[in-house]
C-alpha cells in the first residue's frame, strides 16, 4: 500500500527533528554523582550549672566528656564533622540526672551546641556560626574575615544573670550597649575589633561586673561565654575560627 504524500512529509520532518535535538545535547555536562555528602560541623559545650561533668553520646557514638565550662571536641581540636539531619544527644551528668536532647544539624553549617540551665532544668541551644565552606583565605570568605580584625560574639549561659553591656579596652576602646538584657541561652552578634589584646568588662544584672583579658588574632572569630550562677559568675572564650 502506498504511503500518502502528507504522511511521508510528516515522517521526514519527525526524523529531522530527532536528529536536530540529538545534535543539541551537551555531552560536556558532568553526570549527577551517585551520592551527595550532606554534612555539618559541631562542638558541644557543657554550661549546666550544678550538674558537673557531662559524658556525651551522639546517635549512639561516644563523644567523650565535657567538664563544666568546657567543650567537646576540646579547644585545640577542630569541629566534629557529622552527617546532617535530626540528632539525639544523650548527656550523663556526674551530679544530676541524665537527659537526652533532640536537635537538627543543618546541612553545610558550622554549629556550636550549648547545654544550658541547671541540674534540675536544662536544655539545648544551637548557635549557628557560618557555612562550613566559608573559611579564612577561601574564595568564599566574603566579608566574614577582614584582615587585621578580630571578632567576638557573646553568649549568656548563666541561669540568673542578665547581660547589659560589654566594654572593650585595648587596640580599640568601645562599649556595646545591648538593646535589651541578654538572658540565658541568647547571644549577641560578632563585634569587629582591631586584632590585639583586650580587657573585656561585662556589665550584668545592672550593677555587677565580670572582667577578663583575651587576645584577638587577625581574621580570628571567637565566642565569649558568661556562665554559672550570678553569685559565682564565670567566663570562657571559645575559638570559632
């Protein structure tokens, strides 16, 4: 049976179209990887007043112990890289009942996890710092790490102290008045200062002071923590970058 003229024309046009589309395929495009690495970086700080040392287990993996006012991994260690997603953190305290905390580790974020409160009532606070690929000296650092500049943020880990302000005395001298008192589990964004040695004077509960010294390195970022009961206030400075 003879194929009608219009049918032949339509068949020819269809074959040409298929050949044209095939010629347009970009063969240089990389193939989709078989798996994608969804990861986060964390450190965990024990600031639970009256609970003593915390033995920590994350999703069944032992992380070791964190004394009151210290972090895991320790201050000389890098942040721990873990798969992103929902996490279960169990803390066994030496002088308080153990507790299991739930939190989510967001993909590509560097996070410091604070355990805060008292032996009788405590909880977990996640403090996000930056994307893990925004490292000093990298193409992605942007304005995060200006040269000859140190940056310090403040976190309140005290159950009964309210932070009012902080005065920096050193290469720069400045006072940062907080818009409202900073309560337990809250933080203040980074303050940029010339790198060098400083005395930090933190005003809390309207009339009390805690002072300490610290040297800020160029492109260094730090979190200063005020913790413990107001009558026995303590401080620590943790290295972020």
